[in-house]
């Protein structure tokens, strides 16, 4: 199943793209597992996800912890801790 | 509720006046304006650039405004967050809260700012003489936001 993935700030810069459509294999069930799988896709991904504990994630525009199941997500975003305000 | 994301500047007085709008039941209006500083840790800042996740930022701000309205008897809330390139001395963010009494307006404004800092999907990049760099999240901001989940606000007298 294909899902849209968005990257922001230095996660976007390290990967070199703002968004893409991906098809994770069946064994990738959670957001944390997806990060691990993405990290294995190449040097730029490995660099972006080198320290997954500092990466925040959102499924369909809502913050989620890494153990969250991807399920029927339409849009998954990865980004550093927020610094707005 | 009025929550906006925009590149343009905002007019603090006009936003407060719009909330008041001739009403006589409002007794307190708090406005908080976040402004771009010209130095950070002793280094001059030429500008910051704010990146954001537009759809999520709008949704996240609206959720927190709704939460503030649930916690305090508010008579109006406006949040404006700018994105794009912002220079020192220019506005970044505005929170306006209106209530019958000041305690509710102050508390709601502080709650909203604490959450905007840690939960709204915005990222600041600073232009410094040594190069440009992403701003790192502050632990003090996380602590400030966490206090709102530890205790409920006291009921207004």
C-alpha cells in the first residue's frame, strides 16, 4: 500500500526532498519501524534518521508516538522537535 | 476562533479591537506578541526563516484554541503565526485572548503560547555571520508546556 511521506526542516534537507510516495513492505507496521526501514534506503536517509529519538512524527496531521501503527494512514510526516512561537 | 498562518505582518491593536468589537461583557484582553530578536547567544542574527507544515499547523492551532476555550471562559481568541523570512524587530506570532476577568485571559494566552512553542509544526532557521542553522528546541519550553498537563487551572473566583 502506498503512503505519502513528508519531511520538514533538517530532516527534509538531509534527505533532499520534501515529500514522496513510498510502499513500505508488509513487515513495517509502526511509525518507529517505518523510520528504521527508511534509514536503510540510502546514505541521506541514514543521516536523517541517525538518531530516531529526536525525530517527531505525525499521521494525518496529528502528533503520534513511534509505537503507533501506520494502519490506513494517508500522510505521514517526519520532522525535528518544533521551534515555532 | 480566529487562527491564521500568513507571511504578512499583523496589527496588534487592530486584532485586539476586532475581538472587542463593541462588546461590553469583556473585562480583559491580553495580547502576546513574539518578536524576532537581533542577537542569539551573543551572535547577531540577520533574519530567521520559519518553515511550517501548513495543514497540520492550522489543525494543531485550532485544536489548542478549542482546548483553551474548554478550560477557560473565553470571549474571543485570535492566533496569528507568520512564516517565511522575518527580520529582527519584526513580529512572529500573536495571541489575543478576551475574557470577563484577567486571570482567565492571562492563563489562556500563556497556555496557548506554551503549546505553540512545542506542538505547532514550525521550525526556525537563523541567519548568523557563521552561517545559517536550525534552531534547537529548548527543554525549558517542553517544561513550560508540560505544566499544563500536570495540573488543571484553578477555578476563577
